[in-house]
């Protein structure tokens, strides 16, 4: 490939070799080749429609661009730092293939609006892939929740046993988080899907371009209204990464629970061997590496968000070379999100649930204490007084080394004469979860209804 700079006419000395390597972006922006070629094809067809190119010239350019794409996909393109970026690689190879007419492609545009278009196209496609990944993980969670709708486990606050819940209810909490993550990405997608092409370097172009033609060709819903903003805006990347960062926080929370639950101290679940590793020195170890990595990778995405925010915070209008640094954090965040969703969705179906261990843990923590307080309130005792009564009953159970339901009726009545034999119905774990039969509650019937609603909601996404 000829390595002539597109701007060499102004300069009398060649670029310093180190500067050339330091300023090149081809090492990471080559992944934009498909978007760059797609945008160039739309631009060439628009120029022909506007009379800037002849139909024959446009056909030559489109055929040449398609050949360039085939060469890149076949691994035949030799990338060079001397050509700086993917745009110049494509244009240079196009000119080699079809001659001087290839140099007409760049009429009415700049690399500034070209790269902004490429990155928006790439981000839009990545959002769609991430939404599909969210849908797969939500489905895996809902399938598991359906299987475990009756499985009782301790619910925690401060990592202390609080009240009994069903495991299905617990899993559905993450479905709700992921749904909100998806909604944020769908909303961000609207602002991603705005066409910058036509802004040229910063002020627009003197050629009679039809920006809406290009927008329709590329599937954009809107055209950027201000040329200065169009070439310098990276809000869309920041907003997308912000939504992904929050999603990764949710995945990190779930990862932390999987790590705790799979430890011998909890023993609530066992992850498939396919998603764990062993120790090089301790033969008994089974380490939950996948959740640990997802927990760790959340930090990368949070860091990418911070990088993009700081990158943009002091830039004057319009385009600056700083914006070359937007791609690596954006690409890394998108890659990390796609990979994390995929590995979790594949890991969950092989998870073994230790139901008896969950039940035993719920029994150990006096999880039905609040149910006893509610029972007394229904009998007419003010809640604060009921709270004190139950606290004394718990203290007695601790002293005797038993559960609340193991205390005799006589012992319980010693704390309040309002307690009768029917109290044992509310002191069981099953009675406790069944009693919470309202929407959003942990009762098995409500969990199944929540799953049905979530499946319908997910189907409406159409992803």
C-alpha cells in the first residue's frame, strides 16, 4: 500500500517515525472497517444522486469498496501505522483498485464526521447485541426462578438473616435490575442513532449533499442539527458506557452472591465444573473464577466511563485529536459487557441448588421473628410493644439453643397472653413466605406471576 499522507501537501518534512506510531489509531480502529465501508457506500450513492459523481463513478466506488471489505475479511489487508487509521487504509486501497476515481469518494466529507458516523454505527450494533445478551440472561434467571419458586432461603440485610424468602424471588430481583439496564440502553440508543455525516470537518460542506438520504441508507432516525456538535460530540459514547457500567455493577452484585453461596460456609449452590478452576497447590479447591472475573471486570467498565468523562471535560469545539482516545475505553466496555452477559447466561443452567442448606440457614436465623410481631399486631398489640415481646422470645430461644417454633406455647405465652396455639402457623418458613401474597411479595404464587409478567415484558422488547 502506498503510504502517502492525505494532508502531505502542506508539509515539507516527513512525520517523525515515533510520532507516526504514537498518533496512529489503526491498531484499534481497524475493527470499524465494516462500518467505515458501509458509510462510504452510502456517501458515494448520495453523491451520485446529487450529481457530484456520475452513476458510473459511484458504481466503480461501491464495487471497489466491496472488494476492500472482502480483502479485510479474508485477512489480506496489511495494516500500517503510516496510514494512520481505518479510513485511510480503505481509501488508499480503493484508489489502488479503481484508480483516480477512488480519490473522489472523500468529496463533501471529512475524517471528523466520518469517524463519528463509524463509531455511532458500531455502538448501535453493539447495543443491540448487549440487549440480546440481557434477554438471554433474563431468560436464564427466569427459568431458574421458576424451578426454585418454592425453595426457601434466608433473606438478608447487613448480611444477617432477616426474613425468609424464596430463591425464585431472589433471582427475580436481578431480572428487574437487568430490565432497567436494558431500558436505559434502549433510551441511549435513540441518541446514538443520529447521523453526523455531512458535518464535514466542522462547518458543513459546499456540495449539494442529501443528509437524509444517507440517514435512511444507514438506518439513522435523525440527522445531527449542528455541524460543530456533530463532529465533536461523544455524549452518546459516554451515555452508553454509563448504562453499561451500571449493568456491570448489577452483575457484580450477583457475582458476589454466587461467590458467597458457592463457598462451603454457605453451601447454597454449586457451580458447574466447566465454569470453575482448581488450585495448583490445594487439591480440594473449586474456585468460582467466572463470577470473580465478572466482579473484577466491572471495574474496567467503571474505569472506561471515568476515562471518557475526563477525556471530554475540557475540550473546546470542535474536533480535537483527544477524541482518538475515545475508542479503546468504549470498545473495551462494549466487549466486557457482551462477554459477561454471555458467560453468566451459559453458567446459570448448570447451577445446582442445595435446597436443604438454604432451608437450614433460614431456620438458624430466627427469620420468622417479624411474622410473630405481625401476629401480635393483628391481635391488637401496638407494633413497638410487639417488637419488644418478640425480642424477648428470640433471646430465650438463643439461650435454649432452639428455633422460635421450638419454644413451647407456655413459654411464648409468658411473653404475651395474646399468643395462642395458632401462633405456630406463622412461625413456619412456609407460612411466612405464603403470607406475603401481594404483588412484589415472595409468595411462590406471586413469584410465578412475576415471572409470567417479566416474560411478556421481555417479548415486547423484540430483541
